[in-house]
């Protein structure tokens, strides 16, 4: 059916509330219309609503297998599967990169979605490598909760205030502790000093 020598890797990235999961579901449904065999995974860490679905904030959902590691995904794959879709890819361990490359070598179409930046405004997990190795990148923007501009940052709030730089990297939540923010409105508390991107030392931005 697919006269190609290798598969492909597509990455859908952006901040929270940018529509990543909706876009992933859209691509899965489109493949299903073409009767291509799809397996969908999400990280078992993300238990916001149900563990068996990808949950988009818009209310869209799609059945998914919850996996705690790249190895668990590999163990679950069926030989007839052509498309492997993985949501919340940033939560997976470092073995997710070689797994994606292995699947591409097996002529599979791999579609992953996830946060490219963490709450500190730094590249998240293995996303930089996946973005570099991908065939196609879709970077989605949310709307800044403060000013309405395009937003690519995920702002974590603790009791309504910007989280501290040294807080734990992973904290599952939704609207109550995360907002989408533009570069100008994104804030992080660093070493007890309230800081904005204007004097944020990492990357000199
Ligand atoms: Zn803004």
C-alpha cells in the first residue's frame, strides 16, 4: 500500500491549550477513514480524566493505551499497525527517541504530540531531539490568558502566583494551575526573585 522505504515522524508541539491533542485526534481519524491500522498511546502519568483516552481540553477524546515507558509501548505494538500516535510525548523516558527511529525504520508513520517547553520556559524532556529528527513539525499557538496575543508558553501558577523555578517539573493539572501565556506575559519566580523573560538568564531571553 505504501511504496516507501522508510516511515515518517511527525511532531505536534506547543503550550497547553494550543490544541495539540485535537490535532493528533484529527490525524488519527483521517487515517482511519483510509482504513489504516492505528494504535494510540498516552503516558500513564496523565490521569487527569480517564486513563484510557486522549483528552483534549475542548472535550474531544479518543481511546488510548496508557503506557508508563517506551518499552511498554514497544511491547504493546501489533505487527499490522501502520500508524503509532503518542500523546504527551514529553513525559516519556529517553528510550522514546530510539523507539521512534526504530519504528520509522520499519516503515511506520509515527505521530507524536506534546509540550515543547516546560513551565520554566525550557525545552521539555526529549522534545528537542524529536523535533530535530522529525520529518514534519506543527507548532501550535494558544491565546495568552493575559493579553490575547499568540501564546507558546505554559504558565504554572501556585495560589495564583507564578511557580518557582525549582518546583517539580511534572505536576499534572488543568485550568486551575496552568495558563497559556505569550513571551511578554510569561513569568517565573527564580531564587525568590520575581522574574520575567526580559531578565530570564537561560538562553539570554
Ligand atoms: Zn500576553
